[in-house]
C-alpha cells in the first residue's frame, strides 16, 4: 500500500475541500476586518472632532488674550498721556539749542 501512487482524484478532492472551506473563512475574516475598519473610522472621526474643538478653544483663548492686552496697553498709554503735561514735556525735551546753553 505504501508503494501505491497517490490517487490524483483524491488529492484534488481534498484541495477543493480546503479551497471551499477557505471561502467560508474568508467571509468571516472579511466581516471581522470590516467591523475593525468601521471602528477605526469612528475612532478617527472622534479624534478629528476633538482636535478641532481643541483648536477652536485655543483660538478663542488667543483672541481674548490679544483683546485684553490691547485694552490694557491702550489704558496704560492713556494714563501716561494724562500724567504728562505739555509744559513738563517741553522741559524734558532735549533740543540742539539746549545743548548750546549748557556748554
């Protein structure tokens, strides 16, 4: 029996059986990977939405900070202008004529 050549029909039947079983496994494998892909797509969508929300929040904070800085600096300039009188500013100004009088 060991010396008998393998039966080609039997070998072909076994291969075809394995081939048909692989299609059943392929369908299950395809379903599993499709579910995994859908879950990954949903996760990516959520992460993109979270990053967009984060970027909007950062832009809002930057806008508020810029507005506050502009308001504070204009208030500081207004105070500095009110404190300095025109007479005091002319006395503190250095002009070429004041250089001659000092020497």
